[in-house]
C-alpha cells in the first residue's frame, strides 16, 4: 500500500476553505430556491383568495 504523505498546514487550510466555500455556495442556492418557491406559492394563494 502506498504511504500517505503528510500535507502542509497551508494546503490543509486551503482545501478546507475550498470545501467551506463550496458548501456555502450550495447552501445559498438551496435557500434562494426555497425563498423563490415560497414567493410563488404565496402569490398563487393571494390570487385565489382575491377571486
């Protein structure tokens, strides 16, 4: 089996920051989609009650 080489702390923090950045981006996209869905649902509910 191949031995794993220890990574430098700079590389580790860089990878961690990349993972956090990707996670944050995914989370924000999910929240934006949820907010948009709620707005559409609220608009359709408002239109039905006005009739």
